[in-house]
C-alpha cells in the first residue's frame, strides 16, 4: 500500500477590476506512492527551488525556467511520469477524494514567486506547511534527519 498524494498547480493573480486575488487551478497530478513530505514532495520542492518563473524565455537557457504556471504544470507532469502507472492526471474536482494521505499545492504568484503548501488529508484536512519550496526542504530535511 502506498502513501497517495496529489499536486495541484495554481496560477494566482490580482483582478484589475475588483482588486481581489484570483486562483486558476490548472492541473491535478495524482501519485500512488511515497507522498509523505520526506518522499517525492521534498524532491519536488528541491526541483522547484532551483527554477525561476519567467514571462518569456530565451531558448538554450541552461538553468531551469518555467514560462508561467502552465509551463510549470507541464514540466511537473513530465518530471513525475516515468512509465505506466504510478502517476495520473485526475479531474480537479476529485482532489481529496482519491484516498490521498497528503495534498500539495504549487501556487505560482503574480510576483513570479512559488508558494508550496502541504496538507495532511485525514478525517479533517490539516495544513502542515505553507512557504517557499526552499523552506519546505529545510523543514522536512531536518525532520528526516532527526527521525
């Protein structure tokens, strides 16, 4: 039995007319195994922390760049999918309903920063972490070492 999890990629911006923060949920990626914070989520946070959100890019750049939230979402699927099974695209409405133990949000903000959020999905959803991918790595690497 695996530790199931989902990643939801969200694009966030401020509506010019209302001034309210808007969120566009782009994709839900379901993974069957190793979804606890010190499993693939710490690897994903490390990967995200090495990348930069841009609006337009120059082909041939050697560093990891995400040309907006949609590009990040596509690269996340590419990173996670290694063959048949294990990783699936699910409908956004199924989030939390596929026996996931953990839920992760990758929020691409208007200022081109990334917010990483981790929830434990028990009888009641509980937020465990909210911050930068680099801070997630620090928090869960330290906990893994102490365990």
